[in-house]
C-alpha cells in the first residue's frame, strides 16, 4: 500500500448527498458537490441516483470533471443522488472499488458512500465469506453495505437498520446511504470523520465539508453528531436517531491541519482560523530571526499568515504552485520523483534571493519532499531556510482512514528534532507542540484524535499497540 512516492498524508474520501424537493437536478448538484470535495480524493468518483424503485449509478477512475461529462449526467435522473470521491486507504486502486456501492437485497436496493476505515473490516469480511457471500470489491465499505442489508431484514425501517448496524461496525466512518424514497447520514460514535447537514430551499444536503454545501448555494445547518443517524424521507421531514450518541468526540485533528479546505467549517470552527492559530502558536514556540515568512501551497499558507502576524516578520510568496498537477501526481521512477517537486512547486527567486526564510508546511512525514523544497529555496538564493511544521512529528500509524506510513518510514520515528533537521538540510526546525493542539482548535464543538502524534488511540486497533512495519 505504501509506495515510496508517499511523502504526505493522503486524502481520505468525500461523500455528498442531495434530496430534491424543489425541482433541482440532483445528479447535477452531486456533481458540483463532488467537484468541491475533489481535494479529498482524486483517484475515482461516482454518483448514484434513485429512479423510482431502482438505483442507477455511474463511477469510474479519474477526476470528477473527467468522469462526469454532460452525456453521462443526463442519464442520471432522480430526486435523490449520493456521490463519492475516493482516495484508497484500504483496497486496491481499481474501478470496482469506486463508490457509491449499490447493493441488492431481499427488501430492495440501497447505495452506500463511505469515508473512513473500519478496524474490524477484515473480520466482517471473513464472517460474510464463511456464509458464502461473494465480494465484488476489496474495500471494507462493502462489508458495511452487507451489514446494513442484513439488518434491514428485521428492522422496521432503513434508518433503524443503519442504527442497528452501528453495533457491528467499528472504526471511523461517515456514511451517506440512499434507498428509494430515503436518504440517511450516519457518523461513527467518536465523530472521527466530518459530516454536515445543509439545506437549499426545501431540499436537504449531506456532505463531508461545508464547502460542498456552499458550492450548490445551500446553507449550513449543523454537523451530524457523533453516533447520530439522520434521515430524510419523501415527506421532507428530517428525523434523528441518537441511540449511539454520548461518547466523547474524537475528530481527526488532521482535518484542521491538512485535509479540509480552508473555507470549510468543521464542528463550529473555521478551518482557516484553526490553521492561522497553528501558525501563531508556532511563532511563539519556535521563533526565528528571519526576513520573510512563506508557506508551502496550499495547506501551509494559512499557518504562514498566522506565523507572520504573530512574529512581525513580513509574509510573502516564495513558492508558486502548478495548479494543473493534483496531490496524487504519478511519479513512476526515482529520477521523476526528484523532478516532481519542481513540476508542482517553483521558487520565486526575486522574492527569496539573499533573504533568511521561514518556510511553513503542514507536516513532515518521510522528509524527502521537505528536503527537496529546502534545497530548491537555497539553490534559488535563500541565505537561510528555517523550517516550521504546523503539526507535531508523526510517530504512529493511523488505522482510521488517513494513509500515514508505517513507523519505520516516518522520518521523526526514533530521531531527534536535530537529526531530522540535518536530514532535511534546514537551518533550524520546529514542530507544533502536541499539547497545543487543543488551543489550535479552541472554539470547536468537538474533541480530537491525535493518535498519529501521541499513540493514544480512541479505540482498539487491529495491531493492538504493536509496531506496524512496512513491507519495503
């Protein structure tokens, strides 16, 4: 799973749902919603719509605007649509693993879009395979669909079936589910993955981030609560099942640091303000004597603004990003990997030559990309490069949908800050202190998971505390 080209935590996935009561084109709305969530997954995408008692879907490898041409969207008609953009954290990269997943069962059809990872996905799969069930994919989302289909046999309705399923599926998940006449959203009991509710007139929207609600002209209503099951039926009423609520929320802290778009609001807090605060904290914790503060586009820019504001050092542009290369740019060999940084980022020589630079990035994972950027800046004439990371050092793997490499591939694992500084060739190095993460997201209506920094997992992991080694 973890190839050498991974130098950043990879995106999770993005989910979107639209239930039309005002004459909108639901598939078109899903297209716009997914387009705004493209940063969460650039590997594959899909949309499913309800057409009477039938569910029709289309999904493929690629970006939203490449997969969904007008002739494809014109065939996806219906009042309800759900969509998904994917980055694979479990399962192979192939078309069959694209979502939403559409399942037929004795009571009809359902479609599921899932963001996150199950910690008991392998056990559920083994259980179903022993019963003779055949899997069409290699992702744990298919196990979720099977569990819900099973619960539908005895539950009075689909929303209760989803609530009952939450006793059997463990891990991180935000779900948008569709059956003929209903759309359901559910969030795991720790709220590890974001999920919000919006409205456009009388129509309802479920999405991974509020920026997707903005994209279709809707209004953010609230977040789905950790453990909550929310449903909308053909009568237009929104109902809520809170039977699995009550545990302390543990939102993935990396949503605020890196994954989410700056213009999104998660659990009541602006992502932009959280990143800006991270920069301010960095300036207090690890000041630098420098002439210019720059950020690594895009998620390092907001923290760089905060650092500049707090330190009084001018903020400027030092790196320009090629907007036509996404986060999942293919790097086939070592020589190409070395050139790929220059294809994505290029230093602005006139701005940095002869200056002492503070460079802010959201994280340092393997250290290879960071080292290349530091060297680029020095080659472009920077007198000094002081590296600051708006997250603490990565020390532990993530089992909940964030593609963090195994410990032996993390540059900070068993190394001091000084040793990492030497590896990346910076003149100084500072990480955000782990105990300041709470201050970074002060004002959010949630707790947070920082297991990738501290090893304090909110639930039992598949490896039960053992060191997860790579196969490289």
